[in-house]
C-alpha cells in the first residue's frame, strides 16, 4: 500500500450494546433489502441487527458514509462472535431525506493534488422539496462521472472504479436508488444488508408507528411526522384537531392521514427523532452506529419510544469509526516539516507563514548588508589612499568597487530567486497536503468521496480501511 490510515477517535461516548432476544424480520421489511448475503441472513430465521444509516449522496457521498457502513459491519461481527448468535449489519438508506443541496455534490482530489468539486445540478429555491427517492439522477449523472474521469489521475484501477459508479448512477435511477446500489455493490459482499427504507412495503409496515407519532408534539411545536404535500416533504403540526403542513399550510384530518398511510404509505415519513424508533420496530436492532451529531440528538428520541412504541427496547448508540487516509506523497510532506494532522486545523495561512519563515536561512539579509557596507568602506579608503599616490588610479579603484557591488547584486538576486523557489515549493506542498487532509477547511472524511482513493489504489484500499475500522471499533 502507498498510504497509511490514521484513526481519529470521536470524542462522543456511546452505550455498550446489550444482548436481546432474536426475532425474525417481517417479509414486508425484507422486501426493502437489496438481495445478497446480508438479506439472506436477515431472512434466515430469528436474528439481531446492528444498524447505521445516512442520506444518499452523489458517488456515495463523503467518506464518512463508508466509514459508518464499515463500522456497522465490524461491530456486528464482534457482537456475533461474543454472543454466538446471528447479528446482521444493516445500512438504512435515508431516501426520504429531501435536502438536495446536501446530496447533489461530492469532492475528490484531482490529478494535480488539488481538491475538486462536482455538482449534479441545483434545485430551484421555490421547487417542491421532493425526497431523494423521487429525485432522478438525470443526464447530469453522466456529466458528473465524465468530470471525475477527466480530472483524476490514470491508474490500473480507474476503469473499474468508474464502471462501479456508472452502473449505479444512471440517469433513469433516483439518487437514493443509485446510492443504495453503489453501497450494495461495494459492501454487500462483506455482509452489509442495504435497506431501502423508502420502498412501499417497508413503508406500509412502518405506517402504524409513524401515525402514532402524530400524537406526540416535540419542543419545537411540531410532530415528528413528515408528509409529502404541495410543497414537497413537510413537517406537520397539530392545530385545532387537524394537522397542518408547515410550508404549504395544507390541512389534514387524522382520518385523511390514515387513508394516505393505507393507500400511499411512501408519502409519510419519520423525522430524525422518530426514525430510530421506527427502525427498532421494523428490525431487531441492538445498536445504532452513529456520528457525532446523531449521538447528540438520539437521547432526545427516548420519550418517543415510550409514546409510540411501548415495549420496544431502544438500540444502544455506538460512535462510528473516524479516520484519515494519508497517501505517501502527503506523508512525506508531514515528515519533512515535522507536522501532525492537528497542524492543519488552525487559521488558514498560519501554518504556511510559519513554514516559510522557518525555510529562510538565518542571517542572509544581514550578511548581504554587511558585505555591501564593507565594499563601500574598504574601497573608499583604498581609493583615498591610492589618490594620494597617483590621482589617475582612483577611477580604477572605484570601477573595481562597482564591479564588486554588481557581483554582490547578482549573488543577492540568485539567493532571492532560490528562496522564492523554496518558498513556493513549501507553499505548494502544504496546499496539496491541506487539500488532501482538510479539504475546504473541513476533515477529509466529511468532504472527499471514497472514489477519489479507489481510483488511485484500487480494492486493496477497502481491505486496509476495513481492517483499520475493525481495529478501531474493537478498541472502542
């Protein structure tokens, strides 16, 4: 391998999973799981599950989506070995999410070592907020893939990486389905069950739990239930015995929402607090692998378990693995300048300025000034002494002085040019290191897509990453 993987543990703390009674997964739920080893194990009698999830993203989104999935796999394997019972890792593709601005782009490191962005397209501000399972990739998907192909370096692994993404991100596929397919192709062989929770069958299975959420009002004055209405996916609030869509203002009776749940269950969905409750109802979950933001709000979901799913045990929240992929070219820069990852998290320009100052040889400016002073002084004294002997020789002495000063000037210019080259080299090195480690001033895993590294390193990268994730999850 021409890279190293550095674990950067999350500060958040989780809860150790407790063994529960295994139970079968209902056929309606299984209908939303993509075919593969994970689905086969879910269908093979009573099981337990470890879950994680993320909204869909272009080209599987930033690295932490894959980090979540690998963390889920590692934790499920560890619990299965400990308990001696089947524990299946499940990835909940949150295709109900409607934040297209978060899902329509990704970033990668281009052939020149700079961070590059690719955007599918923009959604008009006044357009309905459609869930991502209704948002087609469109012809822009091919253009986005072409941009990735043109800007990344050639390698023996590039064609396979582009083909993997091309099979999933097709114009006729929704962004949610494309992301689900890509994750399934990548990690399904490792046992991950990719769950399209937005499919009609699991939606119907979840409908009763979602409807029960209408009876619970959150501190923001809204229910934890969303409905696709005139303005797209919209939160509902209780008002005078009815439920009103926050943006469109449309009113629905409880009976009307029940009819929608029966005939069009895909229009109803839980918010971020109700979703883990629905998940625990549909799947025999013992743990949810989460990122920092999720770990902060999951405790707020506790009242919903009691309110809408009495008797369902909340899953234990477990922090996902977090880390950085450091390629050899970047590792060399870190070693050369004795830098750590934390050095890149400061104010932009601060690190660069310090390294440029450290690259300048001490005393050069003072030495040049001193040499120039000595030439003026010494040749001046010589000219005066020579003039006393033969006035016609004074001009020759001053000519020699000027020649010496000119030579010193040439030396100075060469030194300055050399320092400029050295400074520019340092700045380029740090710019490329920053692009790789903290693109756009954010941690690598929150910006760069896995494809950026698969193009360069191929499948062995995933093997190494999975091994490091397993070590990190075992130590947590």
